[in-house]
C-alpha cells in the first residue's frame, strides 16, 4: 500500500491528459506530465537498484533544472529521504552536512565532483552521481538504463520524506526531519486555502533547496495538476514578461522589491494573474502598498519554517473561522492555517491575551518529527504538551491576525536566506589578530536585512576589514558574508558583560538606507 507516499498523492493529481505540458523552462523546453512520470520512474528504479537500506538519505547540491526536480520526485517515489543543499555552500559547509547526515547517495554538479566525492567517500557514502543543469551527468546516464515503470514505495505518514538543515534557535545546523504526512497535510491545506483551481499556472523562480521553492511552490502546483513556468534563476524582467501566461507567483520579499524597480510592471503585465504570495522574511508595508498601487493586486503574506512548512496565511477568500475575514492585511502573516494551533506565551510560560507580544508556539500535522540524531535538542524545542517553540516573537491581534514583531533567536534573514551570526562570528574569531567579533543584522533596501561585522583586534595586532571579509568569502556561502565590516576598539556590553547587539544594530541602522 503506498497511499501515504507523497509522490503517489502528487501523481494522482496529474491531469488526465498526460501529454499536456507540466513544466516549461524559460528557455522553451517542455516536459509533459508523461515525461515527469517516466523520468521519475527511471530515476526511482535507479535508486532502488542501489539496494539502499530503509531511510537512506540522498544529499543533493545541484543547480536548478527540471532534472533536479525529477530527482526530488524520484527520491519520494523510491522512498528515499531527500536532503537538499544550497548551491552556495562551500566545502567546509558541505563537509559538515555530509558528515552529519551520512547520506548513502550524493548528487553534485559535474564541476564539483572532485571535492564533493572526496568528502562523501570519507563520510562513508557509497554512491556519488553528477547532474548538470544542461541535462548532463552520470545520474541521467545511469537512469537511462532503467525501466520507466515503477510502483511507488510504500510509505507511512510518519516515514521521513526530507531532511532540511536549519540552525533553529541556537548552535550548529540541525537537520529538520519532515515526514510524508507533514508535507502531504500542508500541500492539501494550501491547495484549499489558496483556492488553487483548474487552469492555474505557477511561475517558479525560487531556488529548490528550501521549503519555499521545494515544497510550497512545487507541491502547490503538482497537487493541483498545474503547469509550472520554470526559471533557473530569478530575473525580474523575465518574470514580468511571462506573467501574461501565468496565474500564481510566489516569492521572498526581495523578489517583489526587484520587480517594483522594473518599469514594465503594471496592470497590463499582471492582467491574467490571480495570486501573488510572499513569505520567508518580513514583507515591508511599503512593498505591500506599492505593489497594490502598481498592479491592483494585494500580496498574500504567509509565514512558515523549515521545521513546520507553512503555519499561517492571510486569507485568499473569506475565512469562516475569523468572522468571514477575507482581507489580506499588510504587516501581518494572517491566520493559523486550518489544523494548526498557534499560541503566544509570555516569559513566565503563560498564554498571553490578544494583542500582547510573546513567543510563538505551534502544533499541527505539519510540524516536523524532530532534529536528525539530536533527541535532546528536539526535546528542548518542544513543550510538555507538544507545542513547537518557533523562536519567533509576535502577537495575535483583535481580529485574529498573527503579527511577527521579531525573533528571540539570533538570526538574520537576508534576501530570504538565513544567516546565523554565531556561525560567522566563530569564523572571524579564529582569524589571526582577532580578539572578538559581533555580527548584527541591519536594514537593507534590496535584501531586507544584511549582516554587518564589528571586530576587535587583539592587543598590538592590526586587522583590516577587507581582509576579514575576503577570508570569510573563501570559506562560506556568499550570502552569509557581512556586507560591511568595522574594526573598533571595544564592543558595547551590559553589566553582565554580554555584548549589547541592540546598540550595534541601532548604531548601524542607516548604513544602507538612503
Ligand atoms: C545573493 N547575494 C546575497 C543574497 N543573494 N546577499 C545577501 N542575501 C542574499 N539572499 C549576494 C551574493 O553574495 C553576491 O555577492 C551577489 O549578491 C550576487 O549573487 P547572485 O547569486 O547572483 O544573487 P541573485 O541571483 O541576485 O540572488 C538574489 C536572490 C536570492 C534572487 C534574492 O538570494 C534568492 O533566490 N533568494 C531566495 C531565497 C529563498 O528561496 N528562501 C526561502 C527559504 P558577491 O558578488 O559579493 O559575492 S524557505 C523559508 O525561509 C521558510 C520556510 C519560508 O517561510 O518560506
Ligand atoms: P527557515 O529557518 O528558513 O525555515 O526560516 C524560518 C523563519 O523565517 C521563521 O522562523 C521566521 O523567522 C521567518 N519567516 C518566514 N516567513 C516569514 C514572514 N512572512 N514574516 C516574517 N518572518 C518570516
């Protein structure tokens, strides 16, 4: 029985006409539903031929392509656990993930095969394949020898479908274990809540290694049998140009900011569009309002996490539970999705009344199973009555809308990517001549927020800000590099000796603003 395999549910939603176009790339390549079915079948057969043990991880760091999508679906189909990795990660980052997850299979881009395979074999991985974004690589060559007929592996709702690495509230990156049941429930809930309908076409312009692009967007389209216009990289001009053929778009706030800078964005360009969805980072009210004025569309903002997929959403249509509210309110992330319980707690652990600000906790069928091989960390992040502590700080307003006002976790969200100050500070503190450092997030017109590093040199040592940034660049994913670095005499501290990051944020708050 395979009824709880997420792939089976997605496959069941394919339209009756399998010759119709399922995915069209911006370069004009077309893949039918039958192509997706057959290609995932071949790749799933390849994975099964490797005789992997139950629960084997398949770690993937490849450029976005339709074949990369096929690989994800084939993992689900074969019952493997998919582990996507940001293409910006460099060797030290990849070494950690592979060492921690111990994947049986690693798939990387042909250009990275040398160093990735070395790390993988060291960690005990048996199989390393390559996949290029131009339909090249050993994965496709090997899959071509397999049958395109494949029965999806039997999976139960509680079986793992994917592991997504995230730093959560503190410390080193942790693998959030998401089950077939978690992802299925979220996909069905969003299909209904966002009013997906026949004829919808999604412009997919996000990376496919995080929840937004991988689950919310892909599952959203597939579970509705909807075509995707597939863009390997976000280009505001191209997205606007293709809106005539589409109805739904999803993006992080930076994508909306960049599209607003295009003169071609206007009512004519969006005339066939039904819905614009934003999330992953706070959408500024200015962006929300300007989008409304320019396009006549009200962006629907929603909120989620790697550990939980989507939690809340502004309404698409009237939400019966909240006095039939149908207004999408800027500056809010809307209502808890059907099936999600959300509460706001004070420092004393007591539930707070409407309008008061505290820590957000959630519970629901979408909430993950725990952190990979970290039972103590998992236990710390759940309450006794099984609510997950999000690390986000907010309130529920008098009309039931959830408002996020900040985070208790020390996290910078830059262009929709998470940057953990502790990780960057760790690297800086190890550099020659550095005594100490603090990395803080400050407002940025394009990325929403970016990191700024403030560094103290050791007595008698001289350190150059440019040299610090250059050294970081050689070791870390590019989006994590602070956009500015200052070397100063001392860091502000409170009476306990703790660095007062709020004062640093205040000091540098206008650094990137006009
Ligand atoms: C690129 N750069 C960045 C970022 N992206 N700097 C800070 N933050 C970023 N996000 C820098 C690079 O380091 C580089 O600098 C320069 O910009 C150009 O790099 P490039 O890769 O060409 O940039 P881009 O193509 O313009 O990318 C910007 C982007 C991208 C399109 C906004 O960051 C993006 O796709 N973001 C979406 C992330 C996402 O999908 N998040 C969802 C997470 P230099 O030249 O100096 O090296 S899922 C999630 O959060 C939850 C669960 C949810 O609710 O959805
Ligand atoms: P990730 O670790 O990538 O899953 O990022 C999850 C975090 O992104 C959440 O805990 C929030 O802090 C943030 N986030 C996601 N969506 C929104 C939103 N619409 N507004 C504010 N923050 C958001």
